[in-house]
């Protein structure tokens, strides 16, 4: 009879108590004292006596193709076993089938464990008050909506590497302005200043140099980890203002920012869990950001002890914050348009020919004339290069309806999809000029009343499929 480790432990314990071999065998539920005698003589457990099997119990299904599989794994270490198996199935459809996938994945995993070196994680020793890691993380996957609209956004995330205390700001992109906003808000919340701020090599903090320029640049102003990138002057000015030093990680090595990268994941999970218990809809960006701050505040409560160690050695925050907006003076064109950061915006036609002052914030642009706020516009980022508000131009369009059809920014004059569908339907029933005029009158109604009410009326009219005009919308 084969004994288990548990049975052998029982019989050895009974023998130490002075029991006979028969008594010990009975206590361990073994049928023979010979088994007791055997394990007393060996002094080892059954598991310690087993020898690893050095032979196969079944034929190797992949033997014929394994040499080339192995070569492919050496040439492309990132190649996934499933993708490789699917390729094998297309090459040898009669030899391989879907039921062999798990066996193949295990075989590849064993080969990698024996033959494929990896880069080990080097655990770092962090000193209190020494380092703050800063990075941007996209939060769009949370599927948050603002006033019913999908909200594409990211978080400028600041983490103290010793205590893991965190803070951040909701922004549109990882621009210098966003980094300035996130860093200054984090320092204001903390009330103290770490010695070093570490970032990746994003364009907000560094810029690419030519090879020769990088060689001649020397150490001043250049990240040690990135010999062909230099810090931007604005980023250095930001850190100098607070008396902090700049530090970057090596290119394509996010693991060097391990604390903030790890915090990205845990914060994202915490936000997801909280949203599952509530609603993903928020009235404003401000209310959503307050929600995010609440989650970070709750996470920071568990870090107070180590945070106290950091505060004890950090300098108090004394510097006043730098402006988080960018100021521009521009002249309004004859088309009632302005240019700001390579983007085009419309403004009220009363400003045509006037010089206005623009303050570019993270989410908006404030337009001032003669010291008075005239309008606040949503700020554009990414590929969209223009934003023309039909409310600014509708009076001009009604005076010059012939300019609508070929207007360069005509697509901006359809504030919702239903407005475009309505115009397309009008073109089916009326000559172009008449269709444009009816649509512009509808747009004028939306500008003077509620756009949502006009959109609801258009939805019903378009669905009805019968000719209509602006009188039916009113």
C-alpha cells in the first residue's frame, strides 16, 4: 500500500509516543506494520522519495514542427502562443486542431521558462521627501459622461514614491499647461515640496535634439537618462520656481516610474468600483473632478503615517502658483474668427476687426475685449482644428444665405446630427437655395430659443417623412 505524507507524519508521531508499529499503523490507517518499518528506516516522506519523470508518457504532437517554432520564438520573443498556434493550424491543417491549443500554450510556456531571459524588476529604496513621480493616465475607459456626452479625458497624476500619497487634475491631454496645473494643484494640496520631480520623456517636459546637438549640449539642462532629449525651458522654469530638480526615466521604460504606474492601476480600479455603485453621468467637469478627488482623499487616509515622515523632511510650500492659463492678443478676422494655439474659433461678429485678449485654460478659452469678458469657448485639442458656433454667425448667414452651402466651416453649423439630417431632407424636396434658407431660419430659431426643443421638433418632422419648412418647427 502507498502511504501519503500525512499518514507517515501520523505514524512517526505515534512511534515517538512509544506506540508499537502495529498501533502506529492502525492510527495512520495503514494495513501493515511493514510500511511503518519502511518509513522509519528511510526517514523521509513519500513525496521526498519520488523521482522526477524523465520520459514522455505520450508522443510529442509538435515534434515535427518544433525546431521552426523554437526559432520563431527566439526571433520574436513577444510572439504569443495563441497567434503562433493559429499560424501552425493554417500551415498544417490536417495535423493540428483547436483542441491542442492548451497543450501548445503549456509547451511554449515551459520553453520560455527554460530558454528566454527576462528583465528583472529591481526594487528601489525610497527616501522620505525625496521624489515625486508625475505621469498622465487616460481615464476614458471609465465611460463617464458629462451632461450626456462621452467624456474623453486623462488625469495628471502625482505620487510621492515613499508614502504613495497621490493627487492630480482632470485634463484633456498631457500638455505643459496640463502638467503645470496638475503639479501645482498637487503641491498646493500637499503644502510641501519634494526635492525631485520625475517624469517620462513626454513633450511637456522634454524635447528631441539632433544627435550632434545632443553630443555638444553637455550635462546642463539635459536628462541624464535621455542623452538626445533636452528639458523644455518652460518646464525647467516651473520646477525652478518651486526649488525642485528635474529627473526623467529612460525612454520606453515606464517601469522606472513604478510607483505612479502602479497607482494608475489601483486608482482606476477604485474609480470603476465606485462608479459601479453610482452613476457615470455628471452635470459638469467640476462635479466629476470633485468625485475623483474624493476617491484620492479616501486612499490617502491610509498613508498618513509614512506621509508624516515625508513632511518632516520636506520644505514647506512658500512659492505662489504660476498662472495656469496662457495669454494671447489676437485680432478678429473679417470672418469673425480668431486663431489660438493653431486652432480656429468663432466669436461674436461685433468684435470683427478688434484686438481681443484670450486666456487659454485647460478646458476653455476666455475672450476679453476692453477688459470685459465677452465669451467663454470650449477649448479644442487633438485633430479637430476649428470650432464655429452658429450663434455667432446666424445673422450674417441669414443676410447672405448664398454663402452657406460652400462655407469652409459649414459642418460646424450642424450642432447635432438631426440638424444635418434635416438639411439633407430639405435638399430632397427643395432647390438648393430654398433648402438652405429654410435650414438657416430653423438654425436662427435654435439660436434664439432652446436648441434642444428645435432638435426634438426636427426629429419628429424628419421621421414623418413629409415636406416641411421652418413654420412647422416653430
